[in-house]
């Protein structure tokens, strides 16, 4: 991307790249210092680097390379690697939903899917992949640059709020804030690159078919609803036919009458037994004689 002078910080790709490099360094250093303060061993610290900081380490190399001649020369190639990294990250977040379904994992999944789609439809523009795979007809081309940026920022803030609610340590709070800031800055970097592609008129003649996809999905849902309704009707007819063929209504009525009759006889028998018990346990009245008769 060409350098521009006298533009704001948030609209300068070069300045945002520099800030992201510094932010990633701060995240890596703080995460490791927090691990050391928590008395983690060398093996645990190394695992923490691989788990939490693996993407940050690669993205640090990516943005640092953009400051060099080789990074600018092979810009499209390293962008392909970035897309692959975030594709793996999207798959991981998908598996996380099945493992531990929660609001946090759901927001993380939505965020990673949108980031991957955004990267895919921006970084591949101007490359042979865009033309060979006819990506100009992708339905996601109809989503505007502002839409992608705004939605990703909103989901990032929502995810931040949820994570802060469940975060109980100072370390986790700081890292969560820095992670969110990185995502917003990285999204802004993608936003500016797409603006550059639009300005230079690189692969801008796209024919997204989002409406066709929506129509097809709607038709599939309608057909599925009709199929379910037909299946439910067939099941209901089969049940009614089975009931009629086997005279289940009559048998059920007879069974009810028998149950009622047995219940009545049982109640009468219980009353009879209770009456018998009362008679046997009743005490006879004592006869009293007057003193005159005793004399």
C-alpha cells in the first residue's frame, strides 16, 4: 500500500502496522511475565507461548516483514499463510463450541468466522487465486467494508464484556483488553487494505449472489418444512389406521371399564373389611347396678 501523508492515525496503514507490532510485543512479554509470577515452570511457560502466543508470534513476524523489502515483494504469498492461520483458528473455535458450549465460545466462533471471511475476500483480491476460483461471484462480496469492520468490532466488544465478567484475575483482565485491542487494530488494517484495492480499482467488478443464496436457503427451509409436515401427516394417518384396524378404541374403553369395575370392587371390599375390624375392636358396655339391689 502506498504511503500517505497528513492522515489520521486510524487511517494510516503504516502507523497501524507499527502500533500492532508494539502491541503484540507487549502481549507476549506480559503473558510470559504473568506466567513467571504465577511460579510456572519452564515447560508450562513454553506451552503458554505455543497456546496463547503462537498466532501472535507469527503475526509479529508478518507485520515486521511488511517493513522490509522482501515482505513487500512477497506480500501476497505471506497473506496466503495468514489466511491459512486464521482458517485453522476458525476450525479450532468451531470444535470449542462442541466441547464447551457457552456464550464466550459462541462469540469467539462468530468472531473467527467473520475474520476469516474478511481476510479471504480481501487478501485474495488481485491474485491469481481470485481469478482461478472465480471468487468475484462469491456472495460475501456484497457485504460492504464498513459492515465487516463494524460487526467485527461489535462482536469483539461483546466478547470483551463477557470475558471480563468471568475473569477473576488481574492478569486475565489485562490480557483480555489487549487481545480485543489487537483484533480491532488488525480489522482496521484489513479495512484500509480493502479501501486501497477499491481505490486502485483492483478486482472491483464483483458479482456477488447473496440474494440468490438467500432465496435458495429460503426455498430449502420451505421444502424442509413441507416435508416434515407431510411426514407428520403420514405418521398420524398410520397411527389412526393401526388403531382402527385393531379396534384399539373399543379395547381401550373396555380396559377402562374393567379398571373402573375393579376399582369399585376394591373400594367396597376395603369398606367391608374396615367395618368388620370396627365391630371386632369395639368394647362391650359395662352394666351398672344400684346399691339398693346390692342390699
